[in-house]
C-alpha cells in the first residue's frame, strides 16, 4: 500500500511548553537504540521519583532539535510541567518553542508499527510535503501524546514540525 499521510493541520503555539525529562545526543546510525534507552530510563525514573509540577492531565513530548551537518541532533523526552524552576537533578528541563507547526497525525495499528510509521511520515514530510508546501523547516520537531489520546490508542501520536514561510 502506497498511502501518503493525511495533510497536516497548521497550528500556532502561542507559548513555549516547559518540559522535564531526559536528553541524548543521537544520529541516524544510533537513533533507534538511543531513543529506546532514553525512553526506558525516563519511565523508570518517573516511576521512582515522579515529575515535579507535572501538568495534569499529562502530556508527553519528545523533542528533536539542534540538528547539525553530520545528521546528529539532541533528542529530549519527558512530561509537560507547569514550571521547570523546581526541577530536580534527575531530570533535564527543556522547552518546546512557541511558533508555527505543521501537525501530522501518526496512527499505526499496533506498537510494532509505530517506529516504521514515524520514519515513513518523516520521509514524506521532508522529501515531498515540505518542498511543495511554501514553508521551510524552522529547526525542531516533536512527537506529542496526551492522556486523552492515550486512552483512545496508546500508539497514536501527533508529529509537530516547526515551519516558517519561505
């Protein structure tokens, strides 16, 4: 089946989103191993200590930023919080920048298909949609899931890609 992802919704985040989580610098060769490890570490640490000032209902965010010419980037993952001032030494504070984003829903049928669905969607975004869209990549992207999405299907995420007008 050669079905392309549905067209994105263009949204504006008026305010940055503060998050507490973990970070790893990764690249194309190590991304699957690194992401798997940091996600596991994040959930283990959250189970032991909780997240200071975690927003409820919960929102889970994985941000990719600081891309370089060697195809490496910072991968952050964690929970949205009301404020990062009270962060502990256990978690890394980070912020999802405000701005304009193209939002692509990713809805695989099973957990086993999630990574492949993300890869397929990103390939479509950067090779097909973005070049024809009138927008340029603005430096970061993030995967989003919240308590209500998780209740419907824990494998559903939204991929937000920061954009700016050409």
